[in-house]
């Protein structure tokens, strides 16, 4: 089986558009729809036809392009059943543990509440691919607009259980700002310090910092390292629960 082709490109101010394409079947999926015009232009440049649109959550910067893309291509529009009333144009709704086929691959739905109450991620085990939307970012996680710290902590733990080699595509280019915060709460992490040097260089050259991997995030993302003794000592939270550490990190990041 030929590997899927992946096209990642900038949308809006700091969103990513991502297209998956199978050269054998011609099937093409867009992960979310931040900007229908930009996505359609990308499809035309590559001579791909959109067959699927996979929606992670209801926020406008992830769904505003659905109507235009649906009119132009009539794709299957698959999104979270828990947010169906907030996302116009869905043709199929899915919930935690559901699977569906794309280009001969099984796509598994993982519910990850926290950023929104019904947020979902899409996992393709055959390709070691995770599309995390606004749940997990490189060196960070989404703001808690609709969920609790317990919700998001649990969601990140579920994603952390995926194989370390899983490549992670996220909804935004937030890595540099996330990293600036990360080094303030995990200052003794040499791998994080080296990663920040690389990120600074990449951004200076206008390069994207994604994809990342689950393993890389578990070693350098403070929101996935709430049990780390060094972080706990730095925060003065040695006796706190992991969820309490997570909540404190999220509060600090919100005001960073």
C-alpha cells in the first residue's frame, strides 16, 4: 500500500490546512476547513479532488470553509456527534471509538474534551498519523473554553497512550510561543532547550514546526509531563496530583 501524501499549508493568521491524498484511489481529505478559498486553491494546484472533510470541533476558524468546499466538491463531511448542532453541513457524525474508512485505511475517532466539550481527534494507525485539532499542540495544549482541567488532562493522557512514533498534526502554528512558556516551567530539560533552538531557527526561516510526534511531546511538552519531579519542584507542587499540576500549568500559560 502506498503511503498517503500529506500537504500542510498556512491558513488565516496561524491555522494550518492539511490535505491527505491517496495516489492510488484519488481520495483526498481535508482536516477541518479554516479557509475554503485557500484549501480549494491548494486542491487545484495539486489537481486533487476533495472526497472527505474531517472536522475536529465547532470553532469558526475550523469550520468556516465547509459550505464553500461542500458546494464545490460534495465531500463526505464527518464531524463530532456531540457538536452536530453547532456545525452546519455534516453528512456523518461520529463518537468516541467509532471507525470509518478512508482510502482503504481505518480512521479511528478519539473524543478529547477540554478545548470544546465534543472535540474529536482522528487517528490512522496504519500510517502512524494523528490529527489533533486544538487538543494537543507542539509544546502545548488547547485553552479550556468548554472543559475542565480534568477533561483535558484525561484527553492528553489518551493521546499519550498512542505509539511514540505517531506523527501529530495540529490546528495551529503555536510552537514558538508555547516553547517560550515551556522553558519557564521545565528549565532543566536539555532536550526542550535544544528543541527551542531548532524552533527558533525554523521560524526565522519561515518553516513550519509541525508535524511533531507523540514521543517528542512526552519528552518536552510540560502539559504531558505533569508527573515529572523537576517540573513539580520548580512549581513547588511536589505533593500535588497530576491534575492539579496540569491545572496550574494551564492557568500560568493563560496569563503568560
